[in-house]
């Protein structure tokens, strides 16, 4: 009797990957992953190969701060109707299509520029791409949550990650190959054309059902209290106040209400967990180029092979979390992220050594994949289902903000102290994350142990 039940359970689990909402996330994941490298490591490779100074390239990492502050406009994406688009496509698909159009326009604009002579315009178009990409992320997260019941969310997240990695391969290895074979201008124009994958997906998939804004707001106790207290005031003022309270205030009060003063330490942990690898990201490709590696070698090792290792690290992280729980693997992820930066120190000292490059990329991507998987599981546990979009936008923004800010100074550190000292400092930045991971792992409410069958 037990074996047939187990067999049916496996078949049922695998069948969810054939559901339309799950497959949809494969293509939306590709659309989300495509622009990311095109304003970071791929763009830095273009700038460095065209002779732009590393100090200037380092400041381009600040473009990533847009991803880190997207929670500021997440309530607008969630609630504001777009003229024409929302009526025809719906709230989620309308915003996704607008964001994808911004990304395509920004990439097409970049393809027409000469970076050494038009650096301010490069920064402007890169900002447009990053803003569109961050806005698309907000819309896709909301679309995913609302498109299917909770039992499909894990499968949707998995296909989204696979699609996202595919977008990274296209924007990393694909763009580098095209740049090597033809030109950087053709590479970026081709990437703009690939945004059609997301646009077509938006047009062919239905808008998820969701409650009307008025129905959502009236269920909030704080909104009802405000409406009672504001009787007699202008109707537009009451509506605006109810919108601000329901969309902005309640998600934050819910989080602090559930965790109290501990919430501040949790936010600090979210902010520093990825700081070690994010702070060094802007100088990785300049290091490879300055060491003498060709664009083809960088594409082969750091993108195709590296992303495959990242997927492997993510699978490993998921298995380890299922076996040991979130807590111990948070510590492992924090330690691995900090320690693998020391491989970049060794690479900078070894010089043009392909075996050392391979070892560095294997270690870096395995650790990043593992750390990302366990941290997504941890953040999912922190997020309230009532405010998923806004709270997750807050967490994901805070996760990247400190590292992206520090990354902007990477070029200055490299120019004055060299690559070895820079990557050593990035490794040391991971120590607070290790300490806070140990604290979190000891709290069974924050990092529960795995259940045994």
C-alpha cells in the first residue's frame, strides 16, 4: 500500500511543471534575467574593453541601487492604473508590458552609443534599463503570487529561476560572443530584440483575478479606523489617506508587529547577508580583462559554465535546506560567500591562469547559488501572505542596497590598492553576515527545523 501512494505523489509533483501558470514563469523569468547583466558585468566588460577607466566603471555599479529602492514605487505599481494599458491588459500585465518596453528602448539606445565619448548617455540609458527591469520584477512577483494557488508557488519559483538563469546566459555569454564575432553595438541591439520573449508572454497569458482596491482596503483595521476618524473631510483626501495606509503603512506595521524589536536585527541581517559578493561584483569582469583573458574565455567560463554551477548550487541549497532546515544552511551560505572571495585574491595573484579562473568561478557560483536558495527560503518565511508584494520588495531591495552602494567605490579601491586588497576587503565584509546567521539559526521561530516524515 505505501509504495503506490508514494509513486502517485511523485507523479503528481512532477505534473505541476506542465501547468500553464508554471510554464509561464519560465518565459517571464527569462525576461527578468536578461537585462540584469546588461547594466552590470556585461556593460563593465564593454566599457573596459573600449578603454574606459576602472574608476569610472566602478561608479556604474550605483545603477544597481535602483533595484535596491524599488519598494519606494512598488505601491504605485500595485495600485496605480495605467491609461489604456490597464483597461486592456489588466494591472499586472499592463505594468509588465510598460516595463519591458522601457528595457528594450534602453538597450536599443545603448547599442547606438560610443562609450568612451558618450559616457553620460551610457549612464542615462543604463538607468532606464535598470528602472524598467526593477519595475518588471515588482510586476512579475505580484503576477506570480496572484496567478496560482499556494501549492503551485514552489514550482513557479523553480521555473522562474531556470528562466532567469537562461536570461543571464543570453545577456552574459550570448552578448560576449556577439561582441567578439561582430560588435558590442550588434550585441546590445540583439538583446533589445530578445525582450520580445517577455512581451509575447504578457500578451498571450491572462490577467490573474484579484480583489478590487476598495474591497482590499476596507478589510484593513487601520484603514477603517482612518475612515471613521476622517468623516466630514473631502472625499478625495479620505481616499488618498486610505490608499497610503493600506498600501504603504500596513505592510510595515505588520512586520514590526510580528517581530517587535527583533525586526531591526532581521532587517540588518537581510542587508548584510549578500554584501560580500555584491560589493565585489563590479570588479570581476575588469579583473578578467586586465589579467589578459579573451572575451571568448570569459564567456565560456564565467557565464555558461559559471551559471551552470550557480544552478547546481541552488539545487544543492534546496536539498540541504530540506534535510537540515534553514538555520544551519544560512550559516553555511554566509561562510561560503565570504570565503570564496579569497579565490579572487588568489586569481589576481596567479595572473592569466585558466585553471585558476575555473576554480574561482566554480567556487563563487556554487556558493552564490546555495546562498541564494537558502535566503529565498528564509525571506519567504518572513513574508506575510497578506502583504507579499510590498514586504518582499522591501526585503529584496534591502538585500542589495548596501552591497551595490559599496560596489560603486570598487574602482577607486582597485586603482589605489590593487585587485588583491579589494577582494580581501570584500571577504571581510561577510563576517557580520556570519555572526547574524548564527543568531538567526538559534531562533526556532525564524529558522524552524525540518519536519520528519
